[in-house]
């Protein structure tokens, strides 16, 4: 019985995916009214549409070979959803992102998306290191001054929560970042070596961060201005050598990021843009040092301050934003099956 039910569910899911790819079987509706860049149409909660969902606008035409196809003329996103479950005659509305020569009677056709967008953002950001020294039982670690920039790349998941907060183009952002920072550091046996063997070798540290927050977009035709506020944790790490064993040195900080950006809708699934923002990650004396995979205790020496690592300053870059299609499977059903098997 279990094998039969699993096979039937798989067949139904595959049929759903195949059917969704056929325009004739997608949710569609005639346009009831066109007012400048806003259209109204007789779909609503009864059909399950949600705020910000994308729809193509166009007409069904017959080709020279006799085939019927949907000829697209721009696209819209749903602005208001009518409650047509209990009442009749209400219309939903959508605003044009890319507008063609639209008239009443033309058709809109759904373009099913996952609702969680992916954004990739190469960026430059400010990093500062103030020289300092700290010690463990076996060695001393010294950092030189550095004031400048670093390069990195962000990977964001942007979950559209407009349906829940009733404010269009509102997103919950969860993401991570990775980058490289120029540093000068060295490990010494004693304070005596610090005075007579200052480091001259440049090294590169890796920096990673995780963050979450909110983003809001404001569209004007195919262009959109967005702003986001994020809170996250940042970790700078490097690996050095002492007596033939690896020493991993990490510094952590908790802070804020804010960005504003301008983007352009290349098509219904992809936006490109530029952004600028500000990092507020203060110096925190929160270090993790591992010597040969074992975590060791560290301490500041009398008369010496610990290194300070922080990111107070601008950040800017560009990004590519993509809206993936709906999943070809039911993740909730898979989780239930896995729990049942377990």
C-alpha cells in the first residue's frame, strides 16, 4: 500500500509540473479595465492569487501553421486581491512593470514562481584593523594596522511576505557573505621577538558573515528603488603555522548593515542593479584560537592592547536577482514521509 501511494503521489506531482508548463492550463483572466499603468481583472482569493504574484499580459493568436499561442505584451504584479469568496463582482488590480499597448479584453496569464528570490551581490566594503598583541601559553599573536577595503560576495534568499503583512514588495532577507581581507600578522615565541622581528609578510584573512532583516521595494515602471536593514554576525579568520602545526585565529563581531539600491527588471524573472550602504560592525574582544585543532585560552599582555577588528564604513556593489519557479515536488509531503519512515 505504501509503495502504491508513493507512486501515485509521484505521478500526480509530475503531471502537475507538466500541466503547469502548458499555457492553456495556467490560471488566466480577461482584463476588465486599464487605467494608466494599473489593470483590474475578475480573479481573487477564490482562485488563490496573492499580492505581488507575476502575470504576463497578452493575447491568444493563431499562427500561420494553425497553432494557437499566447503572444506576450509585458507583465504585471498583483497589487490588491479581491475577496470574491463571499461577495461577487469585485475586481483585483495589478500594476505594470513592463507595459505594452494594453486594452480592455486582453488576457493575463499566471507565471508561477516559488516566492523566495535569490540574489547574488559582489561588493566592496570597509575594513579596519588596529595593531595589537595577545598571548596563549605557547605563543603570541601580533596584528599590524590596516585601514582600507575588502572584497566579498553576498548570497541572499528574499522571501516575499507581502501576502502576510499586506504591504506589496516586502521581503524577509536571510543571507550570508564571504570575502577576503589583507592583513599583516605573525606568531612569536616571546615578546623579545616582537621587537626585533616585526612581520613583513602580507597575509590574507577570510571573512564570513550571516545576517537577516527586511527589504522593501518601490517600483516605478521597470525601475525599482529598494532599501534593506540587516543584523548579523561577522567572523574574520586566518590560518598560520607554529612549530609545524596549524593555528587558526578568529575574531567575531555582531553588527548592522543598511543598503539602498536601484534595480532594473530585465524580464519577469530577473532584475539587475547597483547598491550602496553602510556597515556598523564594532570591535569586539571576542576571539577564538585553535592550536592543532584544540581551542586554547588567550590573554592580553600588560601594556599591550588586543587587536581591534571592525567594519565602520561604506559598502557598495552590484547584484543579480532571480525568481525561481515553483518546486516540482511537495516538500511538506516529503518531510512527512521521512518522519514516518524514521
